[in-house]
C-alpha cells in the first residue's frame, strides 16, 4: 500500500489601480490699460528782418508818412529863414542913412538871388539796409504716459483619484492524501 499526498499551494491575486492626479490650471489674464505719452511742440521759426526804408528814402522812394514829415520840416525851416530874411531886410530899410540903395538891392535879391539853388541828384542809396536776425525757438511740453496692469489670477484645480490595491485569494491551498493499493509493502 502506498500513501500519496498531493498538495496545492494557496495563490493570492493582487489587483492594483494606479493613483491619478490631474492638474488643471487656466492661464492668468492680465488687463493692460495705457495712456499714451504726449509731446506738444510749439515752434517759432527764425526770421530775418531787412529794413530798406533808408535806402528807398535816399533813392527818392519815400513812404507817405516819411514824405509828409520831411516836407513839414522843410516848410518850418523855410518859414524861419523867410522870417529872418524879412527882419534883416526891414533892418536894412531902417538904416537907410548908412547909404546905398537898399530897395534896389532887396528887389534884385528877392527876384533872382534867393532862387539860385544848387541841386544834386542821387539815384543810388548811400546807406546799407538794416538786417536783423530774430532767432527761432522750440518750446516742448511733455506729459508722461501711464500703464495700469490688472492681473486676474486663477487657482489651479487638482482632481485626485487615489490608488487602490485589492488582494484576494485566487486559489485555496489544499492537501489531498490518498492510499493506493491494497497491500502493505514491507520491503521498505
């Protein structure tokens, strides 16, 4: 007779599920508000002033105001010289006792000699024009621009699924004992 033993080991099954973490994050939004810088410029251009009135006056091209002023000065001068001449001739007439022919001399002078004049004609100006330079200018006014940032931050969202380990008995352990044959083997 023989004893037969058969054993079967227990088997464990392990089933795992990995943990998962999903991170979702929206980008931050930044709002920008700007005011542009400004530059204001005011310019005055340079100027060259040329005064040719003296040159024109010397050439005989006078303005109305200058011509009237000159004529009035000449008239006053001629009036004073005429008054002086009349006074002088009156004094000559009162001094008739000194001799001479005062009336004839005065008549000849009043008719001819006082009108003898010497005239000079000049057509080219003697003086130069007056030139003046007025410098230009640039005035600037600057206002600074502004920049305003308004960030909107978002929090990240975390979606976490935990891992799992399942342990179970896949196969039970077993021990089978059986007897084979009907007789005992005594040789052993």
